């Protein structure tokens, strides 16, 4: 359950959609040792997802362009 809380904190921080009261309540009882690892993991996952979508689109249009 704590991992999901960390994921919610990191994702809302990435996208900037967070209320101040919720922010303060979550940071009152969060494990700050795991927070950077979760942030790096989620940043990697988001980057890999973007790369994957771009790769799929570029690969699909490569035959149309004649390359």
C-alpha cells in the first residue's frame, strides 16, 4: 500500500496536479528513502513508453515513406 502512495505522490508531482492539503498529508508519513527510487523508476517507465510509441509510429510509417 505504501508503494502505491509513493507512486501517486510521484505521478502527481510529475504532472503538477496536487492539492496542498493532500501534499502535506502524504509527506507527513512517507518513506523518504524509497521516494527517489520510485521517482527514477517511474521516469524511466514514462520515457520508455514514449520511446515505444514513437518507435511504433516511426516503424509503421517507414514503409509508407519508402525507406
